[in-house]
């Protein structure tokens, strides 16, 4: 590899005009982008995710959030209206246990679920980068303490822990205003809780990157001219380990959206009336577990309460996984990530 | 080798120590054992203080931690807040159901994923392989409750509505002395767990089998004139099973925690559901005990897996 890049570099110097026209040279990201475009599943995932975003954010043009959050108890638990006689489009995905329109809740819930997914991954990536960087750069006792913490967090079954933490934090949280909307204060808490459980793998990846990169000559050179530790870590080493972080973040996004679904399904996620894909699902669970529930579930089969949000979650996660796979192949053709 | 194991065990003790701290901090911060009395006008402030004192809650947190840890080391997790039973008894009562469910699910998972993984790897890029790969991708992206609810809806609700013999979905009480009833109630939860777990196992097995196929020792084995079957089962599979064994080890360790979501959906009387029920009641001693036991199992299981590597792949030297 070293030889090849060297000759490429030289020929560029000798014939500076010919190369851009016949053989355009690409940066790491340019090459990665081209490889990504050749990954058909990843491109499909990209398109799919764009459509999901369009649904969640474009849908606000058709339904107001007030409509999504307003109960209508006379029309509770209606099956999708196009299945009824006469078929209408009033409630295309039916209504929930207090008569709110499921489609409108899917739209506003989708916004919340996507925001939670992206925000918690961003937070998790930051935590993982800091812990991995400190651990890999300083080694020694800092490393052993941080790695024991990481291993401890990996060993703790996350769903159990999520339940305890959510129980602790989501009590009576006040509503918050965000971007002109009033949201349940549980949204940032859910972001935080998911992030606490999302950084461990990344910390290990970043740590191993730092351990090998800090031995390299450009770091020795930086140190020789007196660059401070902080700058070496964040300005010199971190940008060189961005590729595995990006791959991790994309796969972490899939996990984060799934986690929101699990927590929401168990009723510990975003609190009503704010919708999320997870908490629409929770109603299906409550129809399973209440004393009268089996009757309702079996005789009325409230399938629209779990089928539509589940499908939205599966599609999103599938698209994100495809994108993650494509990014992995594009950024790391020789297996940078362990 | 024995030095390696000793060093790993010392590390494990440290990790478990960190886990006990995390568990205690979260458990105590989240739970005020006195919460049940706060709004009770019949209990005077002095009584509350006396109860606090008797429970040791008036002592500084580090002291409380040490006394809790002292009990845990002796296998005493204290008493439940709600039922006042010993936590260990409550867990022991739920353990058999969880073990039955999880072991059945693990066995079917291993069988299904071995078959699917080997088929996919030996018929690379065939229609069957593409189907298996697609299915594992979808399975990977699915929340377990979706599979559970779908199975209930089809085989419980749907079959009953269509007049077909339907499967119990676990919401009813059943005769627990009748083994046939047990099997009937096991089918849907085991199928749910198998479908979700097999996706990961199959994916890892397929890719590691494909990796191994092109290695020198496989070529040597083939050129010795060994049959494909022997090469696959005796040579390739043993080596390709490393990632498989890794997740198997993790799942065996997690076995003791049961499957929270699946058990909740199917009302299975296991440890996962115990955790869920007690978490709704704010019963932190039970939650802390389950959390700690399962985490410890995972830490120890990791060591077993690492040692197992040396038997599966003699090239791995632990130091």
C-alpha cells in the first residue's frame, strides 16, 4: 500500500494536468462516498430513511399535533376506517384506547422517535469518544479504571438497568417547550438513558485506535514541537479515528431506535400525551396484561395498535442497518473495525 | 493458562465490585424504602424515624453499602419490600420456569442457526442463501415484542377465530402438573425467542464459515482426501464456531435473567417477569439482586468463553 500511494503521489507531481481529467483523485471521503453509492442495499436504505423522514416531518402538514393528542372517547379502539362499512379515510390506522387518531400519532411519534434516536447516538458517541480517548491515550491506571467501568457496563443486562433508571427518572416530569412545541419532559430523559447504555463498544474501538495511533510518527512530531496533550488527542488523533466512529454511530442509531421502542413498549419511555412509536405500542401491551385485556385483545384484536408502529420501527431499523453496512464496507474495506 | 485464568478472575472480582457499586447507587437512589409510608397519616414522625433506624437507613450511604455488600457476599439479598419474603426465595421460586423456557429456546436456536448457517455458507449466493441472509437482516432489525404479538395474533387469536386448533397465549391459568400443558404453553414463547436469537447466530456462523473456507488448513484437509462432510464438521466448523461460541456464552449467562419482554407478553412465570412485576411495585431489593446475579454470570461466562477459545482453535494462546 505504501509503495502504491507513493508512486501515485509522484505521478501526480509529474503530470499535474493529466490526472484530474482522466483519473480524478479522491480523498478518503470521496472514495468512501463512491464505494457507498455502489452498495445497493445502502442506497436503498438511504432512500427508505429519507421517505420515513418525509412521512414523520412532512406529515405535520396534514395533521396538527393538537389533533394527535386530543382524545375522543366515543370513538375509542376503532379499527382502520377503510376496513369498516362504509369505508372512509377518517382514521386510516384506526384509533387508540382513548380515541386518538393512530396515523397522526404515528407522524408526531415518528418525529420524537427519530429525534431520540439521533440525539442519543450523538450523546453516546461523545461519551464513548471521551472515555475511549482518555483510556487509550493515557493508559496505565486511568485505562484500567475506565476499562473496568466499561466492562462492568457491558456485563449489566441493559434492559433491566434501563427499567430501573427510567423508573427513577420518569416520575412526574414537567413539560418542556422545544421548537414551539410543548413536549413531555421525559423526552430528554429517554435520550439520556439510552445514551448511558450506548457508549461501551465505541469506547473500546476508540481506545484501540488511540493506542495504535499514539505510537505513530506524526504524534511524536506533534509532541516534539510542544503540542499539548489535549490538542494531540482531539485535533490530531481523533480525526484519524473518525471512520470507525461513523460506522459505530450508524449501527448505534439502529440500536437506539429499537431501545426506544422497547422502553416505550414497557411504558417507561416518552410519557403521554406526547406520542412516540414506542408508547403507541405500550397500549398493545396493556391490552395483553390487564384483567379484561385478553378479552379485548382476542375478540377485538387491537392489531392496529402494534402493527403500524412495529412496521415503522422495523423499516427504520432495517434502513439504518443497511446504511451502516454500506458505511462499513465503504469506509473500511480491510476491516478497521474489530 | 492457569495464570491467565487467575488474572482474569482477579479482574472479574474488580468488575463485579464496580457492578455492585453501580447497582447500589442506582437501586438506593431510585428507591426510598420508606416511600410507602410518606403519605400515611397514621404513622407518626417518631415511628418513621424508628423504622428508618431499624432498617439501618439513618446511617451514611457508604455504611449502608457495606452492610448490603456483606449480605450479598453471604448470598443474602435482604427481603422484598412488597412481599417481605426473602429475595433469594422469590428468585429460586421463579428459576425453574425461566430455565425451562430459556434452555428450550437456546437448543432450538442453536439447531436452527446451525442448519441455516451451514446451508447458507455451503450454498453461497444461491437462492436459499439469499433468502437466509435477507431473513437474518430482517430478524436483526425486529423488536422481540413484534414477533411475540404477531405469533399470538396468528396462532392464538386468529386460529381460534378461524375454528382451527389454537395455541394458548399464556394469559390463562393452566394445570402446572401436566407436562403436555407445559409443552403447549412453551411453543409460542420458545418460537419467539428462537426467531429473534437465530438471526444473530446464523449471520455470524455464515460469515465465519465463509472466512474459514479459504484457509490453508482446510485446503490441506481437502487434499488429504477427506470427504466434504468431514472437512466441514470436523475442521471448518470447529474453527468457525468462535463468534458463535462468543454469543452462546453470553446467552447462557443471560439465561438466568430470563427474557423480560417475552415472559411479560406470554405471562411466563419466570425471572424476567418477576423483575418486571417487582419494578412496577418499586421493589428494589429484588431488582438489585436479579441485576447483580445476571451481571456476575455474564462476567464469569466471558472467562469461560475465552478459555473455550483455546480448545476450539489451538492457535490461540492466552497470556
